[in-house]
């Protein structure tokens, strides 16, 4: 009996020991699967990670690290509803765990549940008010959704808690800049730089803000320092190039822009800017190549269409420019300048009706537009087709264009002379065309002066001028 009793106790002891050992082994197995899942997640293999975490949970259902890993893997796989349920389960277990609220906020944001996401991030800050990273994430969400006053409040409180943190001042400046308060933004970036004079983001942001304020020397200085602090910031090179170009340092600008393009060759914006600089150097053919390259990376680039159209126009390729300007108007249907450019192209290719329509559209959107007035008046005064000509309207438009012009222009006087002749006032036309010739000569434009001299004989004979080609200077573009 004693031995039997001893044996029963021993058996119970060893059974318990075995049970504890089995549990320990099971726990070890669960942890092992968690580690496997974490490794798979780092390798961006979400399906394998999900499987590993679920195996861990099947062994130890209350293992929080397995549930947390499963939530992350589900989110990574885009299974947001399942990830949200895992987050909710984790929060039921540990409602005061800030990182669970933070991850739940991220999942909710991806689901498009903005207000719920913001609510969870506010809870993170309530639980961890000194968390700079959580503050940054919440402010980023608010800025992305144009909720600038709320984002500003987040950073004001952050600066109060961390006055010596340059990142806080820099991020606050970004919010102020996005809100449109450039001067306050500059002050915030400068505050960040007092704390850390080599802060790369603050230097870049300061330079970019100064550029926007047209404080070009200061912008150039800050952006050069930003490049020294972070030589891989392609945007710093790009904006430095813009600042130098605005300072008429075109060659230097191109050197920095070339470096930016080497770092980020797929940026349509960079290629458009390079094309613009080439245009300033009268290198239109090379500019056309840059604008074409911009389209490879952004077929919808309105600026590329506009600038390419202008470059083609200057090259005399009017038929090729027309689709570019039409593309601009499909995105900017009230762009008076583009209507005028399109009208010039149609006039140069003999499509007078289309030219008149586009000049009128330009004037509809900008009633006091002297270049469009002059272009339309020229067609109405000089077209060979009597059905198109309208001398009275041409005269009114020509006089209005001259009145709006800030200086006496030979081409405007030429148009006025043509309108005067069309309305039978050839004596006045003769005086006007002589004035136009004087203006051209005083400007050193001998070619235009010579073209205008051919009108003298016509007006002296009491005849109106009939258009056989484009008016001198009417093909100038912005």
C-alpha cells in the first residue's frame, strides 16, 4: 500500500512535470513561429508570415506577439478588414497599449476612415503625450487632408514639450508653409537651424521658402548648404537651379539641374525646367527633346505641352504646335494666353476662321489683352476674303490695343495702319505706318522696318493692305 501510494504520488508528480514540460515546449514552439513570421515579414513575404503567426496562435491562443504580428502581416498583404479585427482584439486585451492604437490608426487610414484614424492617433498622444513620432504621424495625416489649423496645434504643443528639438520646429514650419504663411514658416525653419545649423531638411525648407519669397541670394545660400548637408537631395539641386536661373545665372543653373536629373531622371518637372532653360538660351531644338522626355514620365504635364508648343512655334512647326496647345486647353480651358498662341498657329497655316475663333476666346477670358486684340484686328483688317474682313471692328481693336500697351510697338502701329486703310483712311494709314517704321528702326529692328516700308506704296495709292503672310512680330510668344 505504501509503495502503491508512493507510486501514485510519483506518477502524479511526473505527470505534472511532463505537462509543464509540454506546455513549455508548446510555448517555445509558438515563439519559434512568431520569430519565423517576423523574419518573413521583414522579407516582405506577407502570406508566409500570416501562416507562421496563425500557427503560433493555434499553439498559444493568447500570445499577444503572435496576434500583433498577424495584424501587421494582414495589413502588409492588404487584408485591411482582417487586420482591423486583429487590432480591435489586441485593444480589448490591452486598451492602454499606445502602439496598438497607433497601428489601428494606420489601418483605419488605409481603409479611408479618416475621422476614426485621427481619433486613434489622438488616443496615442493621450497615452504617450511625449511621443514625437506619433505627433509627427498625426500631423502628417492632418496636413495631407488640408486640416492645417489642427496640424499646427499639434506642432505648437510639440514645441512646448520639446523646445530644443529642431525637428519639431522644422515640421511646424512645413505646416505653416502649406497653410500659405511663408514668412512664419521661414522663422520656424530658422529656429530649427539655431538648434542645429546643419539640419538638412530645415536648410532645404528654408531655401525653398526663400525662393518662393524671391529672396534669391538667401535662397541660393540655404540650398547650397542643404546640398552640403545632404548631397543626395535631388530637389535641393533642382530648386537651387531655379534660384540661379531667376538670378540670370543660366549656365550655373543648368549645371545643378543636370545633377538633379542624374539623380532623378524620371522627373517630368526636372526635364520641363531644363527645357525652359534651353529656351532662354535660344536652343529650341534641344528644348523640344527635353519636353518630349518629360512626356515619357508624365504624359499629362500641362507645362510640358505649353512649352513644347511654344518651342515648335518658334521653329515654325505650327501644325505640330497646335495639338500641344489643344492639350493645354483641355486641362486649362480658360487660358487666354494659350488661345492666343493657338490663334497665331491657325493664322500662320491659313486657317483664318479658326484663328479668329481662338482670338475671340482669348478676349472672352481676358477682355483687356492687347496682344490678342492686335492679332484679331490684323486678321479683320487684312484678310483677302471680304466675308472675314471687318474694318470698323479692326480699327476699334487696334486703337484699344495701342491704348493698353505700355510702349509704342511697331506691330501695333502696323495693325492700326491696316485698319485705317481698310476703312478708307489711307492718309492716316500712311502717317501711322511711317511712325511704325521709325519705332522699328529706333529699336534696331531693320528687318521689320524693311517689311513695313513695303506698305508705303500701297497706302500712297489709296489701297488697303491684303495679307499674304504673317504680320512681323505677331508670332512672339511668352
